[in-house]
């Protein structure tokens, strides 16, 4: 099965692991991710100003590309996914916004939110199926105590993202179990890592990151997985003493397609 | 040919504002059969009705069309007028030109045109009307109350007080319901048991009331005045009429680690048990899933110690069949499961409890004899956090909570907080709320006392997360008024869980063909004017099965339901609805399609002899409708492949004539 794939800027720089292993794993699971040609930055943050158009145009282009090729659009970075999914929702529900965007884009046929957007985790759950993932595991992660860290952007706002219960999510734990690992469930798995506040007020970010790390370790975690480059940055920078890796890396390892590491 | 009179109502400006009533009565004058047409300001008024009566006499009318409001509003009125004028009441047709026309249109031209069309359709129909005569059915003077909580108890007592026999069916081993589990009641703080248990005793001692405890309704057939009900009395392995409730069996039972439902699993009971000291009936019940004797035949101690010889390990479920004139639903509520709200760590810490568990924890007859301690370590809690609206008013999380307000939580939380501060002045008590809703007699005064006299700290904002760390519960919340995040270390957290209808309500509603809303609360016949009646005739609603309610409201509604039941049971006969299905035996081929779709079980089959054209005799299977059971829903007329089923008052040819008139 083919999907259109939107990697995002960070995945071509600091978060190469997230990208590379997503590719390798997808292929091992029979999915062919086709990277959208000339994709541009998603905008980074979905601005809540309803009349703001310019920062959302790149997302619309990616969405239109998927819609034109009649394939689902798959993203893997939490932040990109959040922006693209929210933009798509705005295109579906806010006529004034979509009219304005379409006037800017002047694209053939216009675009009104027809594309289907999947996060890579949703793709694994809904398009591939965790049962199938389980069947393809060659290096089981049996005995490894791994905690999933969701952060904020992956699941919120729930009304738009519609991925999992933002307060009691299970999708990453279900993935961990499919890979054979012991999923460590801990309370702070959906708390904010500090996000961009680490630029302005590093202490505040440090406090948040530490609370998350301590809570995960107290619950017995030996490793943390995440889908978000910024979450990983904050956890690692603020002194994580257990490994923090992207979920795709763990997936590739379990599927036996990890191969050569990226040069970073 | 009918002689039809048309009466167009203005309904003040309700109709006349958007419909040119003069034009309507003029236009309808020339319809087939119409010999008289007029309009008037208020057709339902005394003068309007007189106008109809006079016209019937002067113009020898045989049919009446009233263009007015919905037939739900005034069809009965105009039928009475027809009777007073000497006509059969079913010779009246209503064209709804208010709800379905003037109220929904703004343009007078379009509104008038539509009103004329609706009038034409009614005229086409009344031309084909035939006089109908309703049958009569007797009323069985006995009521059934389903549910033995405070709602069912009050309804049963009130019906019995009027002299009618009542049966109460309760699925638990004792009546009493949720109220029996409560500690104190707001806003007067009298003890729940002190006011409830005398009523339970009254029920037990009333010779008009029979209690079927540990029993369930499994089937309901029939109709208002004559419901045939099957009740399954589950085997309790104890002879109810022999057991004295002495409790010797309970003391000696070796299986003593069974979670006690009455205390919400906060302590244990034995395999043979009496739920609580004031249980009614006060007889023991054996839990078949826990009893060694019933599971593998090894034990039998309770039988040996029972001086009365009441233990019967071979007891079987008993099926009781009884006929009732009226049924009252009083199935009550339950707090929702906290499973989907694990952000509050209910499954992670024993010290996060629900409000109902808090009631047991502070109840003198509860698992701690009323000592407020942490369930985890038995220590006295110093900081308590109450979280309101857990699962209530969940607009953004409807898939895990409820969109409605559970109504009782604000008041019982104020009560819990106040009583905690009163009994343990060393405590710090926080209440997190979305809104504080206290409309009720002396309710707001009560809440203010909690804040002003007892120093309960009310914080507007929701708790976002509770993290158990060490022996503390880290509470993360927002204070919306101070606009800041709060972090508290609590010893005990109490969740005000939303309430939902008992799970037995949905299958019961199906048995009763009583309607429910999307939240599984029973629907009332009219939200304002018929609040204790179900739209299904003979089925009445009492207590929280109809919507969240506190005790005073439940008791008022229970009394109201009882008075409606009494009003029904004093009648000797009920006039039926003549608009029932009829089968044309000549075209019926006995295929059973109609029987399968009939929700009331009104259709059966007869083997009937028919004379064939060649003078032979043939026995054919044909449908036969019981007019006393048929509710006139019309499902069979649609299902019948040969068009043999028809509905009095809504005959196929009448409906087609209406459609033709509209499409002309």
C-alpha cells in the first residue's frame, strides 16, 4: 500500500532517526511512503488566530497533494501532525478561511479538506493493524520496561485530532506490547515537556521534564519513547539518565530493519 | 357523499400572522363534499365550538375539518365537540396549519398556499372516514413497582394507602436502594437510615404490599389495565418464610473474604450474608459464586447452625406470573465507572475514592464504623480534595462521560466537605468546581455555610491530573479566578462521579416498549405537563430512572406517579383506541410478516374455513388482530406484502387520498 509522506524540517536535521526508521519500518510492513515533492515547513505551530493564512499554506499544499493522488497523508512528527491536521480541520469547517486560502493558492480545483491525515502511529494501528505488526516482529523487546511519552501536541485538541483519549492514551502502549515490550504506564505521560519555553525560561522546562522523567522512572521505566523531536530535546537536555528514543527506532529494531545508524 | 364543514382557526396571530385565514376558508369552500367553510379567532374557545355545533345542525354536516394546531393539542377537544353535536368523534380531521405551517414559515403567500394544501388533504381524508366505536377493556386493580429504592418504596406505600395491592420487585436481596448506603442527607443533615428504614419497615408490614426481593422482571406482555408480567425470583438458597434473620449462619460461614457490595468493596462479607442490619426482608442470601457447598458440595455449616432449618441448597429460581393494571418504573441510578477517568488515578491509588465510597467511609455502619481514614494505610487524612463534575457536563469528552449535569453532586460534595471540617477541624478541605449549582430549598444557604462557617476552600477550576507519589497524591489543578496552576499534596481525593441510569433500565424499556433518551433515561409523556407518565399507556416513572434527582424531588415524583396509578386503578373499564389494525381475510395469505413486526404481540393466526368459488371448502391460515392489545402503530400495514393489513382511521385509501390531494 502506498501513502503520501510528509517528513517535516526537523526530521531532515536533528531528528533524522525519526525519519530514517519510519521509512525502513514502513517498508518492512508493506507500506510504501512516497515523500511529497517540494514539501515545505508545516508552519511549526498552528496559530490560533483564525484569520492567519500565510503560515498554514504549506500544510494545505501537502494536503492537496495527498488528496490529488488519492492517498492518505502520513506524518510522523507530533508538531507537523498537529499543524497539518488542524489546518485540514479548518479547511473543512471554516468557510471563510478555506475561501481565503483557495484564493491565495489558485490551485486547480481548489481544496476543501478532502485528504485523510494519519499519524504514523495511527497508520500502524488503523491501516496496518498491531496484530500484523506483532507478526512481523523478529527481535522481540521481551522483558524491556519501556514508557511511552506522548506530550501535548500528538493528541490535543481531541475534537480535531481524534486519535486517542488525551487523558488516558493507549496507542503507544499498545504498540509497545505488540513489539513484545512491557509497557510502563505512568501518570505524567501526557504532560507538557516544556515545549518552546525552554528558549525563554529554561528552568520552567527543566522542572516539567524532570517531573516526567522521575515519574516514569518511579514506575519502573528503563527507556522512554516519543514521537516528538521537541519532547526528546527537552527530556535529553534536562538530564535524562535513561535512553529517550523515537518510537520508529524501536519499531525498526523489533522488525529487524534498523540497519546502519544515521551520521549525526 | 359526506357533507363536510371546514373551520379555519386564526389562533390569535399564531396562525393568522403568517396565513391568510380568510383566503384559506374561501379556497376550501369549493373542495369536494364541502358545504360550509368559515374562520374564527379561536376555534377551541367556547364560542368557536358553538360555531361548529350550530353549523353541524344547520348544514347537516357529516364530517368536520378543523384547520388549526397539532392534533396532539386539540384533536380531543374537537372530537368532544363533534359528539356534543351528535356526530361520531372519528368524523373529525385536523389539518395542522400552526406547528407545521404558520410557525415554520415567514412568507404569507407561501404559508397560505401550504395551509390550503393541508386543508385539502384533510378534506380528502374525511370524505373517506367512517364512524368508529372504541372497545372497552377491564382494569386489573393491582400495581407493579419495579425497583425498591426510595422512589419505589414511596410509590408503593402511596398506592397501597389508597387501598390497591402493590408488588415491589427488587433485584438486590433487600429493598432500600442507594439511599440505604448514604450517611447524612442534605440540606438538613438528618441521617439517611433514620428516615429511610421506618419506610422500609412500613413496606414490609403493609398487607397490601408484597416484596419480591432478589427478583427481576423477565417479560412483560399485554397493555394498560392488563399487563401480564413474568418475574424471576432468583434462588437465594434460604427459605424466606422460615429464616428469622438471626445471623448465626453468617457468623459461622468460613468463606469470609468476599468483597462486600453494600460497602462498595471496601470490606468483606461472607458467602452467606444479610446486606445490612436493617435489611428488608431481613433474611440471609447465599452467594452461589462464593459458597463452597454450592460450588463443590463441601461445607454445609450454615445448614447445621440454622436453628430454623431455613437453608435449602437445592432451591431453584422461581417464576411468578401476575397481571397488573399499571407498572411503575423506579430502577434508579448508579455512579459511572471511573475506568475511563484514570487521569484521577482511581485505579492507581486506594486513596482516590468516589463520593458514594466516601458516604460508606463516614457512615457509622460502614467499613470503618464512621472513622474517616485513608483506605490505603488507615491513617487520618489531613488534606482532602473533592473533584466535582467527574464525567458530568462532559461536552468535550462525551465518549467517556455524560453531557448532562448530574444535579446532586454539588450538594452532596458541600455536605461531605462541611461534615469533614465539622468532625475533623484539623483538616484542610478543597473543592474544585466548574460551577456550584444549588437551586433548591435551603440549598444555597447550605453551600454558603460550608464556605463561610466551615472554611471549605472552594476553587473554581478543574483538576487536570492526580499522580500518586509516595503516600501523597499530587494534585495538579487550575484556579481559573486567580488564573494560575495549583499543585497540592492531598491525602485523600474524592471524585464526584456522574450518575447514569441503572443498566437494567434499557432491557426493561424494551420489554415495556417505553421510550428512552440517548442517555438511557426514560422519556416522560410530556416534559412539563406529564412528567411522571411514560408515553406508553399504563407505564409510569418514579425517581432517577427519568433523570438525575435528589431525595426530596424523588419522593415528590414517587407520590405523583402513585396518584396517576391510583387514578387509573379506580377505573373499572378503560376505553380503547378504535384506530387499530384490521386484517382482510380474503387477501391475507398467512405469511406471518405482520406478526413478526408487531411490537405488541397483538397478531395471531386462525385456521379458517372459506367457501371457494367452485363451492368447495378450504381451510386457510389468516391473521387476526387483538384490538385490545393493538396500539395502532401501523407497522403491520407496511409489512404486509399483499396489502391485507389496514389501520382503522388511517386506511390505505385515506392516506393515498391525502397524498393525491397534496400532489394535485
